[in-house]
C-alpha cells in the first residue's frame, strides 16, 4: 500500500509552504496519523512530503472558534458555509475530521565544487592551487615516485577540507575567444579581493602563474576588475568586492 495522500486546491500551496496553514477539515475522507503526501491540484500537480500529526473527529456544530480561525474561517459560525464550497451536502450534524499536519523539511542540493575541463588536468590544478592557496584532496597529489601523472580528475580543497574546485581532463578543449562570441565563455568564476592594491597584486600573481589578461576594467571605481584566462583558456574575474 502506498503512502496516503492529502489533497488540496492549488491556492493553498503558498500557505502550506510558508507554514501559515497546518490544519484542514475533511468530510468522508479517511486519514491516519503518519507520513502523507500533500498533493496540490495544479497543472502539473505539486507533491510535498508531509506528516499527519493528529486526526480528531468532530461534528460541524462542535468545531470551535480557534480551530476555525486556524483553517482560515472567520469563526466557527463560518465553517459550515465555507466547507459547503467543497462538500455541498454537508450539514451541521455531519462528522468532520480535524487534520493537523506538518511539512517534511527536504534538504536542497548544495554546491559540491565547480568543475573545469582542461587538456592538462594537473597543470590547471596547479594553477588554481597556487593562485587560491588550495591543496589537493588526499590521494590527488602529484605522484611522488616518478610514475607518469595521468590524472583525469583532481579535486582541490581549502584548509578545512571543503571542496572548492575539480579539474577534469578532456582530450580537446577549444579556448574561449571571449569577448568575441566564436567560442563563448560558457561559464566563469569570480574571485573577490578587498582593495585595488590587492587586485593588482593578485593579477600579477595570476599572470606569473600563466594567466592572460583579457580585459582591464580597473578604471570603473565602483567595481574595478580584470577578466583573465587561466592556462587552459577559461575566463575568470578578479574584482574588488565582498565575497
């Protein structure tokens, strides 16, 4: 048997998602305490994992003002008329189920790292390792015994071990021709520095490591920046700003 469904009109979705609606009144719609899929009748349907926390039977006439207001009615006297929009034959003596529910907290995908292609994965990894002060993920260091370095996937981490960049080897990588659109930028990285002096320092460092300056926009006082290409041709920005 599949998970039970608790169906709603699409108009209730914002209130359910923001937490302002956590109660619903049902007639001839059996529910049980436990996991439930909250289904919103839009096109397409929206399905939100949830849980029914209580289900209490009451006649329409015995619904209190507090419960009525929680479900969006002005008071208990407005429940019968309001529910007849859903259940036209409902009477004051009919039994409802007062259903309380929660929405399961679903984690969102988190950025693991940014991955860049390169014809020489080690060379590009070394460029960013030195430019950003990163280190290799354990096991990704260059071979220490003189064996050929044929790495095709390298991960760079910060001092706390958090992934920052991954470099993936590819056989052919046309260099971006930005600002010409023949081979577009496709994606780029932005790196912030605190001052104009730091901007010049890190530009020079990048160039020494093999980067090429593509655009100098340091004359714009509100946000001076350089667009550079790394040794594999990926454009990236160095700019003055908050990270």
